């Protein structure tokens, strides 16, 4: 489930025996990009969230064990999804309303499950359809300025008139209201704006809540910690992503001179080329069915009038696909949590999620290679490369009319291609652009048509492929895709381990692959 913080909300707790206990605002702004906890950039488009059907529940901190109300109205506008929610008259609801009135919980965060999405050239997930599961009250907004600037509230009228007191006049600014209001509040005088509260260091639980929200929320809490340390002249401390304090020597009176050196690049070349698809069942089942045609219908030229015409029954196969779980965990001692800054935990969790990204790409690459059928052997020469690639293109296109689009290679094969020399001594493919092209006539053609060269295909280089891998296929087009990849990111979980004085955190996701048209996945081996 993806969780995104949205704009500020307004709160109405009207007087009387039945106060409205209603909050209104923007659940999610359209067209704006936010970074979620796994580092994915997400943008939600107008019409992606439903305005009918089961109403999303109102939680505290995305914690389903802390329900406090229900979303009562959803209004889809050009700017974003407006909402109204009613806070229940329970102890938890009273606490949530009090925190909101005090300005502690001044923002909301939407929890969704994308069902239809794509990725743009910069890798941003563009969500066009999603299940809206819940809306949460949160303390820190993901977008700048997403705070409650004005709160309208009034207590029940007292029996006796209170003694007048002098109140310092303070300018207030009314928060923007949505176009549709579920229930009007009894007019009351606005509460004056309060001076900025002194930042206090977050507890481990507050820090984890901010991390789950992600984006600017997590950035803001880290910024507050840094400012607090500077104002109080606190020595900066940091530790690597380890379990025990014995693995973080010194804990650290030594100044930190720069960011942690990162020796891994958390990229997913294979998945980015194939395209990640949402599970068709919304992720609720362990397996799902992907139908394919095994026998097509038939037509033909009628031999004579009233002669029988061609007839053949279509046969559709029900292919069962199983979901695989990709997961990892790390346990930190409370000493490592208490004696280091929140940045230390961030390093550990970022690395855990990055490793999950790499493993999911390795899962996709391995299954793509396993599904590939050999189309020949390349002896390492330019001439034989052309023959091998066009043999593969012929195997893909014959009888199907689909053309190949991608060439997947391991790093060593990419190096071989770059070093190929023509008979004139020039590199055959000296320039890397959208594919590869070169100064020779050979390098100016395109293998995306029937009269081109192999590197007119989109080249995908991935270190997760085994050595000497070269696969030619068609993917990422929406139609005629030979190979499909499905995933559902479930995210981060954490649990206290009192017996060990530690905390265990885990990250998991579900992944599946499907060779939709095996005959269009061709590999070229090496002699």
C-alpha cells in the first residue's frame, strides 16, 4: 500500500450536545510528485481515486489498530481529491480531535493500493486508478505549508458568564476550505495563532511513524533533529547499519565529515524495461490466472458457393501464476537506537529497501533468461552477430507479425559489443543514444524494422544477468509483450523484542513473472 501525505485540513468541533467533529481538506493533490518510504516517486492523476463505494476509514498514523472515524464525503476536483471525515465520539476519537485542535495532528496522509499505473521517463510512478483504503491523521506534512493555520472550535456554553480577561490580539489566516462541506459548523471566534513550539527530539515510535509516511514528512523530522542539535550544541553522532554498539565503534565523538559511502546503485534495469504491473486481484490471493490463447479460430477461402467454410474452436489456457515473497529483516539493539541519531536508522532501512529492489530485479532477470529459447550461437565476430540477431528476429516475427524491441545483455556482453571493430578499423557501434548507432552504414540502420541492425533495439544492460547473456524479445509495449512482471510492495514492518532489548524491522514485497509468449523470448549463446 502506498501512503502519501496531502495538504492541510480544517477542523470543526461545533458547540452543542452533538458537535460535528468534522475535518475537511485535500486528501491528495493531483499532478504533484511525492517520494514514498521505499524511495519511489509517485504522482496521482485526476480520476484515480474512487468517489463512491466503501468509505475509507480514518486512522491515526496509518495504524489500523487505531481507527478514529470515517471519511463521509469525497469530491473530485481539478486540483485534487477533497474530503470530509467525521471523528468518532470515542476515547481514541477524543484524543485525535484534541491533538488536531492543538495543532499536533495538522495534516492527513492517504493510503492507497494502485491498480493501474505506469512509469514515465524519469521513473515516476503515474497512478491512474487505485483502491482508496484509508486516510490517516499525521503530525508532519509531506508538502511545504501543509499545516492547519486556523482552527474553529467552541466548548459547550457554561451556566454562568465567565470573568472577562484580556486577550492579546493576533492576526490569523483562515485555512482554505473545500468546495463541498459535509456539515456546517456553528460560527465561533477563531483561536489566535500560537507561537512556534520548541522542537523536541522524537521518540523511536514517532520516528518510525514519520519514516512510514516518507517524503517531506521524514525529511522535516530529520531537519528538526539537526536544528535541535545545533541550537543545543549537541555533538553529532552517527553509526553504520549494524545491530550492536560493538559494531559501531566510538559512538561517535569523532566528527562525521561526509555522507556514508554507497557502493551499490539501487537500480532495476530489467524491471524498468519490462514494466511493473499491478496484480489483477488487488493482491488478495496467493495465485492468480493469466489466460492465453493456445489455439486460434480459422478462416479461409470458400472453395465454392455453399461449400463448408473453415472452422476451428478457440482454446484458451488458464495459466496459474504464484506470487513469490521477497523480504529481509534487521534487528537493532535499543542502544544503537538510543545512542545514535535518527540518521543511523535511516541508513539501515534505506539499505534494506535497496537490497529488496536489487533482489526483485535479479528475480525478474533470472526468470527472463530461464524462459528464453535459443536462436543460435554467436562466435564473437561482427558478421556472425548480425546473423544471430536476425535469426532471433525471424524466430520472433514469423507467424506473429510482432517485431522485437529490446536486447537484454549482461555487462560482459555489453563490453564485447562496444569493442567490435569493422573491416575499416572503426568501432561498429561507437555512440550510445536511445539504442546504439555508429559512423558506419551498419550503425545507421534499425532492427526495430525488418531491415536494420541489432542495436537499433533498445539495449538493456543489467549486472543481475549471468555472464554471456544476450536475449532479444518484445516487452513494455502493452500489446504483444512476450514477458510480464507483476509486483506489490507491502513495505516496512517493525516489532519490539523486549527479551533482547531490540527492535526487529522487516521489508517485504510480492513478485511474479509470466512468459506470455515463450516463442518470442530468444537467447543467443556464445561459442
